[in-house]
C-alpha cells in the first residue's frame, strides 16, 4: 500500500520509507555502541511497533533477544483513555537483563510510563526506551526516552505500524491523517 492508495485520507507525508530506514540505521548504530558487550532484550509493544522492531533488529550488528508485549489505552479513538490493560504479557524473565522497550510513538507518555514502571519492577539490570516518533506537545508525563527517531507535531499520524481503527498500518511511510477521516 502506498500514498496513492490513501491520498484522499492524508494531509501530507511526514517521512518516506527511505527517511525512516536511514533514521533506524542511525538509532541502531547508537544502540550497538551503547550496549557493546551486553546482551539486550528488545521488548516490542504490539501492534504498532512491529515495523520498527523488525527493521531496528535487522539494522543492529549485535545479537539481541526479542519478546512482545501488548498493552492498550486507546481503543479505536484518537485520544488515550488513561487506563492501561495488558493484553499480552512477556514470556521472558527480565531478572538481570538489559531491556530496551521499542515503541512506534509516544503521545501522552502515560502508557509508556506505566509500562516502564511495570517492567522495572521485574528486576532487570536496566530499562531504556527507543521510540520512532515522539509528540512533545502531547506529553502529560515526563519520561526519559534514550533513543528518539523524530519529534513530530501533535497531529494524528498513520503508517509504518501506526493505525487508525486498525487501518493504515501497512503503509510504508508515515503520514498525517486528514481530520475528515477521524472526526
């Protein structure tokens, strides 16, 4: 699926497939440097982080383990509900592990703040965060994010794993959704 397939649903394209790939390679180089000599567990947050996790893991030059977690505070709307539910928990014991949470986007930060606290309570050696996108203007909590792909405006974005009502995830770019689609 490309921009021509959803042209009337988008305001504009924020990042192309090539721009995303280049930025993920840069993030992977930082992660490889920072975790040199240490085993890392990548924890992908479903469903949105699937694309980021796949491309980031392939761009890394070190061995990593992977696990997935699904948490929800959205439903099918555009605003966080503020209530976090675990839909799928990790299968990996975190005790003594270096954990890197991989996220597609940080909006309010409420869900991610909750998730970080939850994972830290499981006894890992460290917990850090890598997010492809962050919306500083939407932040409701202060959360330390070690690796950020792009800071973006407080607009509703789709593509590259990001959805609206389970649509648009399979776009190979990130675009701003036109308000007529979700209003």
